[in-house]
């Protein structure tokens, strides 16, 4: 038997089997997995005639749109414009 050398618990300690290297973590992978699909985010829409500097975000949003996350705002705004347009064509 290996001497414990001061360890207070052998099983069920603070790491509970999840110590570094004991389970898979996506950040530890060498090759990027492309099959995970797009990461979806949520854009919350607030409609108000109030001053934007005094706007209170504690109120509920007027609408929400789910769209893929992008490093730039252009594709996000295009998706929001397509999915939530107050003016509808014929």
C-alpha cells in the first residue's frame, strides 16, 4: 500500500474525480472540431422613445431573436432584420 503522506481523503475529495487531466475538456483538444455546428445567441430587442442614456434594462424586452454568433455585427443585424421586421412586404 502506498503511504498517504498527509492526504485527508483518498476518494470523494474537493476535485471529486474531476482533477486536471481526468476528463475530456474541449480546450485540451489539439484539433478543432468543426462538427459542433454554429453557436446560437439571443438578441433582445427593446422598443422605447425614452432617452437611451436613461433606459432601464430591468424591463422585459419587446422581442427576442435567436441567431448564430458572429465576430462582427453585420451578419447578426442581417439575421435580426430578416427574422424580426416590423414592415412586411406583400
